[in-house]
């Protein structure tokens, strides 16, 4: 009874909201069990429109209403953390039992892992499409199997680990990766809460429908980057007396998942350099940065025995162009379409020039005003500017990264309005993107 009393809600009107959330969890848990991965061994894994997707389409908008109700009308969260975290854990793990609905990236993670763990080949040199002898080849081969791995070496180690353990079971490989992602998602929520013990900040992230959909259901590896990036920012924002080695190392580890967080290195170096009060302390900053970088290079050494393989991997990603591009490039492309036949290339070039200008301006601001107190703020701005202006391939699951950063930023009172507004906009943008895609 003491446990239930501890978890009791403090208000009366909000019980309806909690009961709805619990029903939502129960429905998804039951639905995932009565609809068990029945399409797994079909030749077409692009499940697209299905009864499950229809169910999610209705549920996601209900959860959007629930997620932001308190921020627009109540302005505060009155549930207890043990209660919300328990619901979050059950919800995340229940959703991880579902077959991916609108993406086949999870299958790509499996076959890229198998290239290394089962066949002993380098996935940055060899493609899965050439391995016809693999038992799962008829099921796993898709458009992306004709390309080398686009992810960092640490994620290759993660996917290789699970595919090695479950190399004879496709279902085991897929489910283990999904549960791994869901567990990291839970860990990110806890890290966000424990940063300043803000229940509102935790709520913004944990019950964001886009995050739940992309991480727990579709199983995207962006959560691995988010986990190490949030952890590194929290360490970097702590007392100035603490060593910056572990902050830099975790930042480099996040880069070894996906290369997106490379954009943060100059910002962090400037901030740590500015706060150093003596030549000796600045020497320690540079030394810790170099040591962390050299440590992280061990992750690259095995898969990239020479620099040309790494460069080829990056260039391969740069050639990908999708009609879903960064918003700035999409807008420029649409506008230039009326004036030039080469509108796409001009839009890409212009968008990246604008990014460089904005990024340079941001670095100047960091040089003049940067400190550990606003390291999170400037890091969040840098990632957001990069996503909005740089990429020629910008999918909804990329938005999990800024949503996590803005949820953490909500802990700082002067940025709360910016954080909530940005999270709402990213969530709506990601949801509308699926309407366009499907």
C-alpha cells in the first residue's frame, strides 16, 4: 500500500489523463502480442499502410494532445517521477514488440551487422547484396543492401554483436536490436530527468509521440547517438573542476555512431578554452581533447585501415538526394524551380553556404559569450541549424536528436518557451512528413 500511496497522483482532474495514458499502453501491449510479426518472412518488408499503421495514426494524435496539454493549459506536471517513469518503461518496451511500420532501416542494421559478424567482411567495403549464400538474403535484400554501411564504426560493433549472438535467428536479431534501442531511450529519459530533476523536461521527451514512434516502433539507431551526446553534455555542464576528457570522449563516441555531432567539436573547444584561466589549464584542455580523439580512433582503425575507405564512405552518403531534404534546401529548390533548370544543385549549394554563414556567426557568439552554462544552448542551436539547412536527405527520425536536446534545455528557465515551441514544431513537422510519405 505504501508503494501505491507513493505513486498516487496529487490532483483529481489529471487522473483522466493518466488513465488514458495507461489505456494507451495496454492497447499497444495487447495489439503487439496479437499481431506478432506475421509479415516478417514475406518478401516485401516495406509494410507501409496496414491496420497497425492506421491504429498508430489515430493513437499518435491522441498522444500529441496528451503530451502538450499540460504545457499549454496547466503549465506544470503534477505526476510523480516513479509513476511516469514506470509508464514510460512499459510503453517503450511494449512498442518495441511491434514490427517496424514505416521504415526498413532496422533490417539494414541487421544485414550490415551480418556482413561483419557472420561473414567476416568489412561492411564499408563489401555490400550485403553480394552475399547470396546468406539464408536471409531473399528477405533482407532491399534498395540499401546495394550500398556500403553509412553508419559509424561503433554502431557496426553494436549491430555486429547482436547479429553474432542471433546469427541463426532473424527474429532474434531484429527483436534484440529493438529492445536495445528502447532501453537506450529509457536511459535517455532518465538522464534528462536527473540533469536538473525536472519532471516537465522528462515528460517532454519521454512521452513525445514522434520519439516513441521512431525509436520504439521503427527502431532507428539515432537513439544511440542521442544517448552518448546527452551523457557527454551533462558531464560537460558539471563543475569546472572536473576533467573534460570524459566529456570529449563521449562526444567522440556519439560521432562514431553517426557523424552528425562533428559540428559540436569547435563549439566545445572554444568554450573549454575560454574558461581555462591559465596557460597550463589550456594545455590540459587540448591534451584531453587529443587523448579522447586518439582513444576514439581505435573504433575506426579496424574498419578503416586506410583513409581512402573512410573518405569513400562519407562521399557515398553525400551523393544521396531525396525529395525530403532539409527545409531550407526544399524551400530554395521550390522557389528556384521557376527560374532555373538546375534549381536542385543551386538550392543545395545555397543551403550549405547559408549553413556555413550561420555556423560561423554562432562560433563568433560562442567565442564572445560561451561558457559551460550555455554549452547546451549553443550545442542545441548548432545541431538544429545543421538539420534545417544542410542535408539532402532529412528523414523524420533525425528529429529525435533536437527533440532530446530541447527537452534537456527546458531545464534552464530562460529557454523554456523556446524549448517547448521547438519540440512542438519538430513533432508536428515529423508527423506531417509521414502524411507526405504515405
